[in-house]
C-alpha cells in the first residue's frame, strides 16, 4: 500500500484503474471550448479524487498544440521471444498497458462527455482533446 505522497507502481496503478466504478466518475465539465490549461487542471483534480497517482497531465505549449497530454504508468516487464522480439498482442505487460489506456479513456469520457474524438480521417480534419499514452 502506498501513502498519499508516494507514486504507485505500475501494477498498483493498473489494479486501481480496474477497480474504479465508471458510474461513480464525476462529470468535471461539459464545455468543449474550455482552455487546455483549465482542462488539464480539472483532469489532475479528477485523478486525485479517484486516488490515482503517478499520472502526468501536461498542457503542451508548442505551436499548433490542441490536446492535453496524459502519460500513464507503464509496465516495462515485457517478455521477449528467442529472437529478442516482443509479441505485442499477447505479452502480459503490453496487454495490461493497453487495457489501462482504454480504461483511462473511458474515465475521461465519463468526466468530460463533450471531449470525444471528433476527428475525420477521410478529410484530414483532426479534432481531439486528449493524447493518452
């Protein structure tokens, strides 16, 4: 068990993400035109309220930036085959990292219902609010 000031390990983080009941995730805002800095601030508050630690939420300041970057704790204990390659589709660490990313996207979808990805690949129109890695 970690204290409030310690970061969670990736295994603890993945377990904490799995244990969150999506029905209890509060709506933080429905304003899609919210400035990115305010969006990042609300996202940090959300993760703090849910008891998730070690997540990096940043508001990039480069030209043409339009999303809030969310970096998750990742497991790095990948299993390599005889040739040194990682089987990304079946490796337990890779599968757990993918499941955690999808779960965080579900949480963000509940907390920010108007912030869904509205990009259109056919027209090269990109309109997304989150960059989750």
